[in-house]
């Protein structure tokens, strides 16, 4: 039973005329008769009683008519909703972004996107980088914003910019008066770090190891905001992505350029290699690309 067959049946049933039904549907009489016959064959009985003078509904045809009308209405609703998704008049997209990106870069991207497509719903999971990678990899979200993953062969990574890490120190610390600080200077103070397996923690340790240095940690915690609060309270110093500098300053810390070694990491957009993006997700990806070109 196809929508075309149902349209043919409803047109004949409502007009009780094959000729008028042909005019309504812009079909030839043989094509209309074939559609009705195919529908009857698929259902196993006659829906219309036809003589040379008149067309009548059989009891089975009369019972089918209201259901056929509803089915056609549902079909058109489904088709229209699909069209709206493809034309971005409605839809939903889910994103994962590490908090530093979600709080500093993503608002501008979404503001531009929502200005163009106000009816698209957007869900943002602001989670640590490791969870961003995991959520994109398992298909829970379509788009992820974070650091370049070390090993994720099923993911595509499109770099947006290089983030240079900065030192954060208490506002009353002598280090706050410096234009730049080396790791050797920084590590003479109590160091506050994220707990493993944080990507930031691993990156700091790997970079220092390459320079024959060791990250000696005095205090560990789970959230960068907590790191900033601890530093602001004078408990020690830390190193964070430059993306976080504004939040760290608002918490009461001072940011100082970090040297010897300087630490940099690409930040970008992650998608699954084997997943076709929805129209809404593709539109956000294009908005990101447009913003990058500006």
C-alpha cells in the first residue's frame, strides 16, 4: 500500500467519479484504475463498486476512507518535517565542548548560528576534554570541540587555532610583576594541577619530561575553576590553557607568559569519520569554518 494508491482511492471515494479524480490528481484514467486495482489486490478485496452509471464505496471501502485520509495527512506531516530539517527550519544538534572552549569561543559561534537558524535546538555538553573525545567517538554527540586527540583513528580533527598555555599566580605573588616566567622559576612554588588522566596534566608532564624536568605537584583537583580558586587564595601556582585566562583573571589570579619550555596545543573540531552529519550539525561546522576565515 503506497501513498500514491491511497491518494487515488481517496480522490475517487470523495468525488465518486473516476473522471473528476483524474482531474484532481492530474492522472490518466488507466493510471488511476491501475492504482485502485493494485490497492485492492494488496488488501485482498474490492473497495469500490463501479457500474457504467455510478461509483460507490463498498463497506470495506467506507471503513478504509477515514483511515486513508489520516494516513495521507500523517505522511504529509512527516514529509514536511523532513523538509524543515533539511532546510534548517527545525531540528536539533548536540555538541560537546571542553569548558574553556564552551565559555569563551562557542558563544560567538552559536550566536551567529542562532541568528541564521533560530528554530534549531542546540544542546551543549560542557565536559572535560577526555569526555568530549569519548562522546564524539561513541556517537552521543555529532560535534566536539577540544584539544587534538592523541589517538582516535575513528575521529576527524579540524584545527581552529593553537592555544599557548600560561602560568597563573596569586595576585600578591612577586611572579605577578613579571612579563614572563620560566618553568624553573614557577616550580619553586607549590604547584596546583588537575588530577590524572586529565589531558592538561598529561601535556604538562610530557612537555617537562622532554626538557628533563619533573612536574612536582602539591595539590590536585578535578576542575580548572577549582585550580583558579586555589591559586587566587594563595595556595600555589599553576599552568592553564590561554583559553581560560579570562576566567582565571576573574577569579583573582594573574596570568604570566610561560617560557622554557613554552607549551602549545591545537584546539579544533572533532567529528566521526563514519558519521554523516545532520543538516544542523553541518551548518554549525560551516559557521565555524566561516568564522575561522574571517
